[in-house]
């Protein structure tokens, strides 16, 4: 029983798929690395929750509330 050789189109497609997989893995690694650095930096972070908080005002500017 003989196997057919792989068509040239399938070889090109496989190469593109491998390239895309490497790009996606690189993107995931960058996002993960940035997340780790941000979490381990130790800076106190506050998220914006749509509530006026004077301690988050910059340069002494007044905080506008409802």
C-alpha cells in the first residue's frame, strides 16, 4: 500500500498555520508578561468605578461629582 505525497498546497498551508501559531503564542507571552510585571510591581492600583474619590484627583484639581 503506497501513500500519496503531500500536495504543495497543503505544505504551504501548514507553514502559514505554524507561522500564525507562533505569532499568537508571542502575543500571549507579551500579554502574560505585562500582566505579571503589573501585578508584581507592588504599586497600589485603583480602578475607575464611576464614583468621585478625592484621593484620586491629580494636581489638586477638584473632583466633580453628581
